[in-house]
C-alpha cells in the first residue's frame, strides 16, 4: 500500500497544479465525478476480460489502469487509500 499512497500524493499534486493541457489526471478531475466513474467502470470491465482472455501481463496492466482510476475517484471524493484500508480492516477483524 505504500506505493499507492505515494501515487495518491502525486495525483493530489496534479490536482493542485490543475494543468489540464498537459495532465491526464487534471483533465479527469476537471471533467468531474461522472467521467471518472465511467472510466472506473470501463477499466473494471477490461480487468474482467483480461482475467479470462489474456495473459498475465495484460491482466496486470489492466489492474494498474483500474487502480489509477480508482485513485482519481478517491481524490475527487476527498478520500484516501487509508480510508479504504480502514474499511478492509474493519471487515476482517476477528469477531469476538
């Protein structure tokens, strides 16, 4: 998760810079949540298809694309990977 947090910080910097002419991240964030969510959906489908019809390299590439777009969606909503980790930890805590 360390690299995901590093990537998140880099993407936040792109958001602050707001240079939509040269930054795909800034363009996505400028386009808004609906466009970002659409990209997450597209990438999710591509991951699923790669999982059944392509080699490992293609699957890993599609997973990376999906994670990037999820990261942008989290940023758009003001959330972090730490927030995701909290949910996962809560779900997998031993039940007493």
